[in-house]
C-alpha cells in the first residue's frame, strides 16, 4: 500500500496543535525552543526527535565556542552544562606520509585559534539542553521521525506528520501498526542537521537556494578512544592538513583530548572529491597510522565510532532562511563555519534568532506568514560577520590543497593583522559535489591496507560500536529512483562508488545469480550520515526517514 492508500484506509490521523513545532532536538532546535520559552513562557512548543533520545544521533568533533551559550544561558556553569574541558593548547600539523611539521603559533590562522573554547561531547551538551528545555515547559517527543511536511491550501507550512509505525517490507501494515500523527503549528522550525530530509524538500519547493552557490558538504568520520593516563593531555586540540589527502581533495584531521583519559579523533573529507576509488572510511583508518596520530592512541581502546555529513558551503551557499509558515535553523540551513570546523555555536545562535522573531510574531497575533525579522536579525549578527569573513574557505581548496592552505593563511592570518575584517574578493562555486566525480577508468585505483584490529578497523566492527539498530521489517529508508541505475551507470562508469563512500557498509555489489552483479542495500547498518544522498553521482539514491527510534545510539560522541 502507498502512504496515501494507508491514510485513506486508516485515517484520519490524530492531530495536536501548538504555537511552534520544532523538527529536530539538536542544538539549533533546542535553542529555538528554549529561547521561545524564555521570552514567552505561555507559548506551547513541541520538539520532535527521530533518535531514541535527544543526543542519540548527535555526532561532532567537537570544540565549542561558548559565545552563543553565554547568550542563551549566561549562568551555564552554575547550571551544570557539560562544557568541562577548556582548550589548553593548539597544534596545527602539516603531514607527509611519514613526517609532521607543526605550524609555529605565531603563524596559525585565526580560524584555528581555540583560546577560550571547550573540548566537548556535543551529545552530552544536547542531553543537557533537552533537560533545560523540559524544565521550561517544552514538550520533547523522542523516537518520532517527522516524515512529511503538511501545507495549507495556499501553500504555507502548517506542520508535519510523523511516520507510520508497523509497516512491513512489503508496504503492508502488520500487527502493531500505528498511524502517524500530525503536529500542527502556527509556525514550524526545521532543525534536522546537514542535508535534512524535509529541509531539502522545502528548499526545492520554495526555491530557497535561487541565486546561491550550490551547497557543498564533507563527511566527518569520528572515533572515541580511551587512552593510558600517561598519554592524556586534557584540552589539547590537534588539527592536521596534507596526508593522506591528495592535492586535489579537500580534507583534514582532528584529534581532541577530553577529560577522563579520552581522545576524540577523526577525518573530514570533502564530498566534492573526484576519484571514485577513494574511500573516506579507509582514508581515516590510514590517517590514524601516521606516527603523529598513532602516538596519541597507542595502547588505548576504541570505544565509539560514527559518521555524519557536514555542511560546508558557507554563506555563499546559504538558502533563504524563511518561507510561509516556517524557518530553517542550524545545519538544516547550512550555517556551519567550515574554516573554524565549528557549527554548534552557529546552531545555537540561529535558533535563538529564529525564536526571537517567532515570539514577536506570535505575540502580535500572526501565524503562517514569513518571519522576515529572522533573516534581518541574522544579517546584523556576529554570526553573519563571522561567516562572511570565511566565505571563500571551501572555494580555495577547489584550486588544490596547497592553494587552499596558502589562501587560508592570507585570509585568516594576514588580512586580520592588516586590519581587514573581510577579504575584498569573493570566489563562487558552480558545480555540486556529486558532479565532480571522474570516471573510474580516468584515475588510478587506490589500494588500502587491511585493518590490523588494533589501530585500524573494518566497517562492520565500527558500526557495531555505534549501537546502530533498525527494525528490520520495515520499508527500506534508502530508496532508488531507478533500480537499474546502480549497475547500468554507477558500477559501469564509476566502479560502484557507493560501496566506498558509505562509512557503514550499507551498499554492496554482489553476484546476481546470472553472471552479473546487483546492488544489495543493508539498510540496517545505516548511521544516518546522508553521504549517499549527497554523493551519488546520478542522484538516484534518496534518503527518507525510517521508523523513529532507529539508527545509531551514540554514547559520548
């Protein structure tokens, strides 16, 4: 049965009405809800979260700039916010295959300075924010995935519907079936993170990206390690450039020492990479073998793994933030500052700005219109100025990694010393990430070493420690527009890149029993990173929401 047929037979859906509906209990969504209740305690606010609990799907480096947190909760320290480890030092390393050259402190670009920042688990911060939101009267519904945008007859957003539960792989309702419900709001805020499923639809429907550069993304792969106490350097922040990335591939590594003898580390790889043989997961495993990285984790134990797409296009790719009946906040809009490798402070700030516009509109008796005050306030904010200064960062790396590093030094180190707040030039992008891939026969294959099970690992053991789980008897949430394309085009022309760019082993080409191959989709492995939805060269893969509560259950990430 199609969703429409199910609704026709089992409907109507139960509906609940609120002043504001927020989709996503990440930092942007929770900041929206919290600020709304701080300004207008009588407003009714609900937050939907597809993870099993707030923080379950949250993964980030992360070093947090506390500027937005200071504005949201000036007394956050007294309230017990888990910003526990101040940054104590910065190392910016340029790697070759065997050597590491540390950049002198005096030459480190401003974007890599972290004085006053904190090494955090963003998942822990989100759990804390959820507690603060609930204490203010915000309703949070974990395990409910917003699967559909609802519209009024005149085309304004009026809310969302959650996905149906108890639908089998055959599309038929089975025992335990439960029809989704409608959450209706005078305004709806979308805070789903990078490449949000519904945000993507809204951008297309309202042409919010008209006149903007194509959005650009990276994949961030992360591991959490426990290390011997003698190796712990709480607060040390390490960033790397160069190896193992080739000169034409944007990327870099991060390694942060948390409190409690823990290290969080990983690799960011731009999804505009050109070589179809490249595997971001294997590149990350290889990166860990570098002597400068291995020294931090040797003798330790890996206790967590995850991956997530990172929005990296910056302000030149930022869509219009509002539409009739709603708004985009945080990474659903694309406000991460790739030059600083930071997005949580931007997510908090956009949520606060949206909330202030929402509160004013609701107090004036408005509903369902465009919140023009939100983008106006954003353009006057410190966040807009920060993103404007970094607007060329990703574009320079299209010219090659060494050009990118040199121009980052000029724009983020030299110009500020000359008193120039923003570069006097602007570079634009014209091509989306998925359009950059070469045919497999045009480039040399990359041969990766086998994992040793000590420093380097395979995908399946990695997915295991991400605590990923999906109800198996449900329709696949990784859908194909045309089932023939993976073999007829992707395998034939690009050597099946989906088997390499997925960090969770979801996509495999296996024998079809007739002498050929077919694509097997292991949807139960999916960590909801959205890489396939972004990087598929034919844009044939469409990620849709699975049943709520599925996916990873990250701990300490």
